[in-house]
């Protein structure tokens, strides 16, 4: 998710059960020409351009075996150059072929690639050839008809990619409209006939672990991508159900020196339960006001009634469980 798929959210998602995490879409030209800068104090790796006052993208070695870099591109050459810029810090590269936003479509990226399959295939082939040691995948939306969608799938399966994510809505559908999971069964079967080695991932209307299990049982897909659910509470991947996470998430963000505007935005997207747990409506309103008015991590901490950790990085006792859980998990790629 743009703005929401930040490093703290990805790390907490991995700690609470996510097997893989995707970065927000980063346009190829945005990352090309950036410099890799390692912060020994926090363990964070920033990709920075000299002309920018904030990182284009940030990551941490802890997520490296599990993070998929989502790229926006309309040309094979730029896609490869962008992917090679960050390849040492990711497990895979995912080509975004589903974003319906004007900034993406008007430049031939995102959902524009759905109606330009020659270019889509050319980009995927170029990525697979240039980075054979990485998992290359793409995310698409369903087209208006099943026939059109399966024809597109056939073209995509002619490339050596490892996975396809299907957003079960068309370009014109709104998030409030139900995802078309019933169409996914036939699409998944078509992929299996062409490329049984390709993993099929469903996106749309899966917001927690239980719903993801139900979708996999219903459609037969290999996995479910959760976006809005993780934006609302990154512990949604837990088999035991989501938990209150606001204060802990803030500690993670503070320890890795996440930029404050991003921290405040993400905090603002959390559900009331994710922020505070079960509290009275009156107290919740007061806390929401305090958070909306906060201008620093310290003021956010006051709203949560916590003391921020003095430790920098993720090596301290506070993040021991995160380290153990993520380091113990084998990459599914």
C-alpha cells in the first residue's frame, strides 16, 4: 500500500505471521540513481538521492529473505536498471500491473499494462533474464471478461516468472465492491495447466488470517495478499487474531528512526482497537485528538502513555521476539 507499506509495518507483519511482505510501488526512475546508505546505529538501509531530503526506499537485513520489491515501470530497460539498483536487499521483484491511479496509468505503468500485453511480457522477460537468481512476479487485475483475462494470463505464463497475484476486481471497480472470487477458480486452473510451477496469489477482501484461509479453501490458490487489513492492523496475519499494536509499532518506528510524517500517517490508518485495544469511547476520542495533533514521536508516545525506548536499532530486548520469529522463518521463495 502506498504510504502504508513502510518498514515498521512490514517488520511487524512478519513478526505476526506474514510469510512475505511487499513494498509500496516505487517508480523505476525514482530509485534509479539512488545511493545505498547503511546506518550502523539503526541497521536500516536507505536508498537516497542527493537531490532528495528523505530516502526513496528503506529496508533492513531482517526482512531481506521475505521482502518483495514492487516496481512501477513501462519499459524493460528502466525496469531492469531499477531492479538492479536494489537487488542485493530483496528476495524478489514484483511488477505492478494493477494500479488504476492516473499518475501510473498515464505513463503506461500499472493497469495500463493490462491492455499492452506485449510490453508487459517484454518487461517480465527482461527482469527474469537480468535477475535469474531472484523471484520475479507480477500483480494484475481481472479484465472485464473472463476470456480476456485468461488470454492475458496465457501471455504472462509464457515468461519464466515465479508467481502471479490476481486482484479480483477490474480496473473500474471500487474497493467497496465485492471481490470476484468466483472468477478466480477458472483463472487459477488456467494457470495450473500452463505453468503448474507458478504460485497463484489472491488479492481482494481478505483482511485477516481466517478470511485468507477461507479464500484459499474456496479458490484453491496458494496464498492470499492482505493489504487494507494490514494497513488497519499489521497483526492481522496472526492465527490467534489481531492484537493491540499501536504502542509497540511506534517503538519499532522510533528505534529505526522512521521519518515522522510516515509514522504519523500509518498510525492514523490503524483501527481504534489496533491503537488502544478495548477502551471507552470518550477516552478513545481524546486519544485520537492527541494523536492527530502530535508533531513528534514524543508527543505520539504521550498519547499512548508510554516511554519511548532509548535503544536504536532492533538488537535490544524489546525486539527479541521479532528477531527470533523472523530469523527462524525460512523463506517461502
